[in-house]
């Protein structure tokens, strides 16, 4: 009978370990989902900033070309 009781303790400990592992796995999945969400928001912000920088760069080029053309026309 003593071995039956010992077997039950091992089984209970195993069940407890399994339950703890499932809890840790669930916590890890929630953390991963939160990180993925943050990365998605960061990526969107980076894309927005890049688009804005490209637009500003095009505006500067257009302004420079207009100034060059105006200067060339004025010297003729």
C-alpha cells in the first residue's frame, strides 16, 4: 500500500508540474502576442516616418530645381 501512496504523490506532482507548465506557456503566448502588437505599431510608425521623409526630400528637390531654373532664366 505504501507504494500506491507514493505513486499517487508522483502522479499529483506530475499533474502539478504539467499545470504549471501550461500556465507558463499561456503567459509566454500572451507576452509574445503583446510584443508582436507593439512591433506592428512600431513598423507602421516607421513606414509613416519614411514616407514623410521621402515626401519632404521630393519637395526639397522640386524647390531646388525651381530655384535653378529661375536663376538660369534670369541670367539670359
